[in-house]
C-alpha cells in the first residue's frame, strides 16, 4: 500500500508488486469491501507496530533517483547505486549509473572501479547495485561491495543495497546490509522522495578547486629508459606537497552576480594537518564549534539548483608561499645543479579541476583536508596513467569537465583529451529552455508526477521571424521535440525550419511539390515521418475519438515518460500542443496534463509565459466546468521513442 498521498511516497512491499512506470505498488487482489471501514476510513499516518523485545528493526531504503533510472531500458544490465553515507541519511540512494557494456552477471570490476574513480565527485560513494533482468539481489549487493573495495582499497563500513528488476513486470526487489559482515535482509519499506533535490542541496553543497600545473621533467638525451619512473616520482611528490606548510588555500563563497561581496578565509597547510580526523560515518559535532563550517560561505537564501553551472559551489584556490618559513626579508636565490649528462626539459602541463560534495555544517578545513586534497591526488593519478604512454611523443591535452546529465541530480566529472576536437559546448541559442521548471503544482491530490527526462527549447508562434500564427503550431511542436534530441546529444543536426520540414515531406512522397512554402497544417502522422527521415526515430501513435477520452490514456502516458522521457505531441482539430508530463492518481482517476502551448505569440519572458498559462498543468475539465480538450474532436498523440543506440 502507499501510505502517504502527500510528501514522500512510502511503499510497503507486502503482498504487492511494483507496476512499471506507476511509481507505487498495486495489490494483487482486491479485498472485500468492509462497510465499517468505509464509514471510518483509516488515517493516512499510522503509528508503526510495536516491535517484539530483541527483534531487529526493519531497514528503510530512501531513493532520490527516479524509478526510470533503475529499470529503463528494460534489458539485462547492471546499475551502480550512488549515495553519500557520510552526509546523507543511511541507506539513501542519490543516483544510478549504468555499468560498462560488459556481461552484467560478471563485469570487469577493476575496469569498472577505474571508470567510477574518474566519474565520482568526492563525497559520493558506491552504496549498492541493481541487476536488471536477474532475480539475485544479494549477488548485486556483493558486486557493489567488491567494486567499492577496488575503488577505495577497503571494505565498506556503511550500509549497502542490492536490487533486482524483473524484466516482464518491472517489479523491483531490494535487500540491504547495514554494515560490513551484517547479513543482508529484505527491504519492506521503500521511500521514493517527492522533492529529492531539496534533500540533497538544502543541507549539502559543492566545493570546486581548479589547479593549473606546469611540472618540469628532465630527460637524458641519450637515454629515455627511466623516464616513466621519473614521471611517476614527479606526480607523487606533487601530490604530497598539497599538505606542505607553504601551501595556502583561499576559500571563497560563490559569487552569483558581478560585484557581489562574499565571505573568504585562507587556510595554510599546517592548519590542515591539525584538523582532527573524522571517521566516514562520523558527526561534525566532534569538531570544535569555533571551526568555520561551509554554511558560513553562503547567503541566508541560496540557490538549490544545479542548472547554473557551479553557481552554488565554494571556490578554492591553491597558493604557494615559498617564503613561509622565512622571518626576514631576503632576496631571491638561484641554485645550480649540474646534470651528469646532456638533458632536455619537458614541461608537463596539467589542468586539475575537481568538485566535492559535503554537508553545509561540515568544517571547511576538514572538507579541504579529507575531500579536496584526496580528490586532487585522485585526478593526478588518473592523468598520470593517461599521459605515461605518450611521454616521448605528443603530450595529451587533458581537460576535466563537470556535468549534471539528464535524469541525475548529482554532477559527474569526465576528463577529455582535447587534441581530438573535444571542446566545451556553449549554449548559442537564445531560446528559453525547460520553462516547466518554474510552474506551480497541478492540484491533483495524491497524484504521481511523470515528466519529460532532459532539456528542450520552447518553440512557439512568430519565432525566427516567421509569421505562422494560425497554422504553424504542429511545426513548433516538432521543433521542440527535435531540440530535445539535439540537447540530449542523440543528434547534431540543426532544428529544421518550416520550409525544411515541408521539403522532407515532399522528398518522401507524402506531399506534392506545391506544399513547399505553403501554410498548410501538418499533424501527428507527418511529424512521425519527419522524425523517422531526419533522426531515424520511431514513434508510437495513440488515437482517441474524443477529448473526453484523453484522461483514460494517463497511465499509458505516465509509462511513456517513465521509460522514454521524450516530449509528446497532441493534435486534435486545428490545434496542436506539446505534452511534457502527467500527474495521475490511479486510485481516484484524477489527472492533469503538463502542456507547453506553441500558440504563444509574445516575447520570451519566462514570467509572462508561466503566469499566462502558456506552460502549465491543464485538467480535462477545470474547476469551472470548462473543457480544455474538445469533446467533438478526434485526437492523435505522437510518442517519439528514445534511441537504444547512438
């Protein structure tokens, strides 16, 4: 049963099964109606049953990631579960990452650990694994323990999670072990958080440290046999110097607007050496109350969003004070060390850039000592392995980049070799993106919200200087859908203009040549032809005889958003809309549709668009009895599918 219609969704798996895309379980059989119970309904919140003396508390699993990230695509695979046992509640899963495309039942754990070392932001950890297409939840848990041991060189002392997903039904079963050596037990209570971002970022924050390095490597001209050993020694000595007394750390709060003042302090290497060690499951209460916490660097009201890159990150700059131990002023000195043989100097240029996650209550000195410095050392080690094989040839140009991929709430880091044309993509479009993020709630009581997965651009009437008022709404919906595929990196082609869309339909023989340059309408079927021709994307089409029947399709639409996550085009009569999600209460049948309206003709003013209802929740029949969808019109719904391969 689902215990709460509001707040977190608490699902107790007892005689229930999880329905694919529904987000809540359904009883296998409907019990006989109890008239007494009907007249005296059970309260939403009930006290937990008393536990017998000596009985073991049943663990609760909390998931911040959407169910789709665990079950989609529905094919045999392995997902690593990420959390932050140090800063989040026990047995909390913040994100799920797919393993490398190997045999899911026997992955290459050493290779997996090396990949995860580069991706994971310090402060996050491996907390479990889920096998899709397997019934062995305990086996997934043991794989997670094994890969974590390879990653950190030690067994996990925190709780670990194992899960398995049945391919046919989408049913998920979890087991947990609350510590190393503790027997795994079945999970009976799973909490799917309604507002996971708030749990992550209201009490958590990011730290960012960028460190450009130019390291001198001397190589004998007549003998390069020892170059790898000297390079390894150079990297190791550089990492060890991060705690030297002459190294200082400038800690600054985020500056979100030009000229804005922010709090800052300087820490020295010997300050960090005196920071008491905090165990992985320790509490910040062990620290002296006078130590500055990370919260000191943020304003009272701060952004809880990661949509602006690093807007909410504490910035850390590393400085080197070579005269730290000198009590008197002195002139610079140069020392000469003659080389035993003819040698050349090779400058190793490195650009380190790391993110760390911590609690806002955590002392910043401890965060630098236990997160930032180990993170820099890890990135040095990763770059060392990438560079060593090319020391005598062209040096790789390695650049770390941070991303918050669609469907994830936490950032990941990837290191690119920019010799091969990898450059940072800048947003060149002036179009509004993801306008639905600012809208109020739908008003559906106890509903489950299923939304588009990823970013899109809002195309509407009069964009690009084209006056398509009265005939171009389906073209605009198609452009919004095309932008989704482009922004998710499924395609690199530009979003087509009205004329280019018409040319495609003529080329495939669907329209006569006179169609090009006309103001003729198009519908869902034409959109599917264009998506197939330009992107190779397949589509499902749902037909309904009347707008009154659209609420009956809410469950099917919810499954689409949970498994595919693409925008949907709705066409009926002479109108077309883009559907971004549904809010559906399966028990009551109450539902709402998240509509992005292409008929808007104003400027790209987000406040005006939201307040005017051009992007918002629409009920089939509103509180005043007005119908949003037409009763006497036939509707087609176009559901583009997410590609399985790129």
